[in-house]
C-alpha cells in the first residue's frame, strides 16, 4: 500500500516522462504521428494477403454486427497485440536505457517502465480511434460499446505493465532477455487467435478429445494463454458488437491483477539494488 | 536534535567485484552457480553528523570513498550496514542535465528535469524565470537542447538543480564547469543558500574551493573516516598527510 502511494506521488514525473516520449518520438519526421499507423497497416496488408487470401482463414462474420471484412477482423486482435508486445519489449529495456539517470538521480524507478506503457497507450488509442471509424464506415454499431472498450484497454494496459515490470528487472540481470523476448513474442502471437479464428483450434481440439486419456484438451491448454481472452473481449466488443462472456472478463481481471501484483512485488524488491546492478 | 541536518551512523558499504559475472544466461547455465566475486569495502564504519546550516566538504584522494558516500547520502545506494538519517528535504546534484531529452526544447527540458529532481509543476512554473535567468540561455530557451553548446547545456542543468531549493543539497564536483562569470554566480548561490540556513554537502578536489566555502569538513581515506570537524584543521591534516606520503 505504501508503495502504491509512492508510485502515486510520482504521477507528475510519470506524466512528464510520457510526454517526453510522445513528443520526442516523431520529432523531425514529416508525417509525425501518422507513422504510428504505418506499422499496423503494413502488418494488416501482409496478414490479409497471406492468411485472408492465400490460406483463407475465413473467420465467422460478426454476430450480431454482420461484418465480414477480414482486415477489420484482423485489426481488432492485432492492434491490442501490437500494444501489448510493444509495451513488454520497450519496458524491458527501459531500465538499461536509462542507466545513467538511475545512477545519478534518486527517484521512484518504477516510472521508467510505466512511462513506456503511457506513451505506447497514447499511440494505441490513436490507432483504435481510426479502427473504430473504419468499422462504423463498414456498418458496425460500436458506439454503445466504447465505455466497455476503454475498460478492456485499461485491463490490457495493467496486464502489459505487470509483464513489462518483470522483464525490465530480468533485463538488468540478464542482458540476453531482450533478445529472448523477441523470440518469445514471435511464438506468442502465433499461439493467440489473432490471424486465425479460434474455431480452428476448438475444431482440432474436439477431434482429439482428451489428450493421452486425460480430460485435458488441446483447447484447455491453449486457453491458458491470457492473450486468448483479451483478444476475445476486443473482438466481441468491436467486431461482433456484443456483450462479452462474463467468464472472459473474470479471467482477464485475474490475469491483469496477478501480473501487476507480481510485477510490482519483484520490482520493489529489486529497486534499491538497481543503481549498482546496472 | 534540531541542529543536525544529516546523521551518518556507522555506515558500511561494500561492492561485489565480479571476477566472472553471470550477466548472460549462457554463462549462468554453463557455470551452474552464482557468480564469482569478492567484496570490496568502499566505506568502513563511517559516522559523523552534519550540522544544520553548514557547508560541509568531503575531501580525500581518488578512490577514498567520497563519491560512494555521496551516493549513499543521495539515496542512490543503500548502505550494507548502518543508516543515514536526513532531517529535511534532500536533493542531490551528482551530474547536471541528467534526463535531458535532446530533441526537446530548453523550456520542455526544464519541466522534465525539474520533475525528475522532485519539483512539482507549480513550483517549476513559479521559478521558471529565475531558472532561465540564472542559466543565461534566455535567447535559446525554445531551441532543442542538442543545439546548445556544452557550456549552455551544463548551465541549464545546473540552474534547474540549484532551484530545487532543498533543505540539504548534495553536490558532486560539478562546479568545475562554465566560465568564470558562471562559477561566481554559483558560489554566490551557495552563499545565499547558506544565508537561508540551508545545508550544503559538497565533494571537491580543489582545496581552495573547500577552504573558501566550507566551514566543516570530513576527510576520508580508503573508506575510513580520518578526521571530521571544522574545515581548517581537517584540510590541514589532509594536506600534511599528502606531503608526508609524497
């Protein structure tokens, strides 16, 4: 509790660091903030070509929205994923990148990884706004779901922050973490139903039934991935325009709380040693 | 009680000197044990009190533990044993311009740097003109700091740091920057702080500086406290020891 207070009292610093990132990032580029849209758009084109046209991953149309546009369906999962993976990989390097500051000034170190969450969230909010407009143009009815969408975004941000805190500490002690993390995130995106519908996994799982005679199914193992549930919530809200399953909400809340709690615990325990370890 | 600004109580600080450090996963797995290290004692059981309103100098040769002690005072390192108690708000100036963002303007960096050093937005707004005037970069305040000369950069950083106005200010050897005019300004600022009853703790290799500014001093040698007290006798015994050795 005391630690949360300390973090809360550094909110002004946190805000300043976030605006440093946001304002410094696209300085001296001609297209400025538009660059933050380019990366998701490029990925969208690639995945739409490969998985929408060649492999025909054919996701079911939105129910009840009736939307059936692969790129939009893809982006509903891809944008949260890009946010998550960017937060995890940049906050992992945030302590090492600011080693000079940590060794010279005493301040609450947790603001460094947390500020990457803030600046990435800023770009993400911008991307999501563009996606919502595209969905409205395509005929979706998203307006009533926006408050819930914001709640879901906040939950994912908390989850990503927790994981980012953990990796920021690992990276200080093991510099290999940053490279390992790139590979881990590659695996992770393909283990999450972002570019293919989850129905492909559940069909396969139903075919095999319990693995090796146990009641554990393929889908049961697959569901252990928290991002499966986050992506499901985002798709249901924006693409299907319906109320997500309460069980999914509960799973996401638990994962977010667990990641943030554990991340803060580990961070707090290691914070006093950082100046020497770097 | 009230006349002590900082109490350093039996502080010991050791560092691990790694012979083979497991900083990569591979070496950790290959060796299957903790890193090989030796403890190096940078500070050995140091205790002294810094009186309120004094200008306190830390002197000693290179590697005597001055900077380590300063970092302990600034809450950057935690001592292994013993404790350091502050009576009042403390701010440290170990490096100027830490946390400046090169692409941002001087104005934006004042706010950024100020909040890193623990000032609130309101405070910075209030002191903004003073900071700019002190740094002497008025003309370039809206330029990105990467275009600043190194002198301007340091002056701006120093101006922000000195305007934090803590009860206790900890300063590393940062005074050796800027031209004569700026240095005079800095000394004047230190005298003002002293007149306002604030405590300044500084590290310097220049005995002239210590002699002219400090009323108290502590002499460290190889991590041990050799002498502490009024500035003059402490400096004298330090200088004597130097002439004996060499």
